[in-house]
């Protein structure tokens, strides 16, 4: 069912490079996992954009990241800029976040990243 849905809907692939629609969590820091969001509740998912609210988890990296602690902050997430990728699949190419309450010290209230097309094929 997911493969069929992913073939017709605009999908998010993120760090896993697996197509998903309305994922419950996303990782922003693919290399080390030091920034991610959970309990995402999607209020909108269309062909052109998607919006959710959830909890952002950021590592304070004190005294260094491996010994740091994660702190939770309310967060809004937006996916946008759909592009055609492998086999005509449409994927969101931009993810943006906004801290809606507190935020880590010395971190901007908003941020965004461009997402590359996934090169994994959908299973038939």
C-alpha cells in the first residue's frame, strides 16, 4: 500500500531515503542524529506543501556531542518545493523548521535544508 501511495503522492524521503507520507518523526541532522523531531501531527499534506507540529530534540553537545544531552522544544515543520525524481516520483526538496516556543541557546528560531532526490527504487 505504501509503495502505491508513494508512487502517486508527493513524499518525504529524508535521511532514510525511503518514501513516506505524514511520517511521525524526521531527522534533520542525518550525519550524527543530533537534531530530530518526533510526535509530528500533520495538519496539511498536499502535492505542493506539508505542515506539522511536534517536538524538536536538539543535543546541547556539552562538553561535546557524544557526551551531550538532548533537550525538547516545540517545533513546526514545513515541507515544500516538490521535484520529480526517480521513476517520476515526486519528492519534497525542502524542509524547514521553526521553534515555536523556547529554543537552544545561540540557535536561530528558524532553519531549513534542501533535500536531494532519493535514488532508491520503489518496490513493484
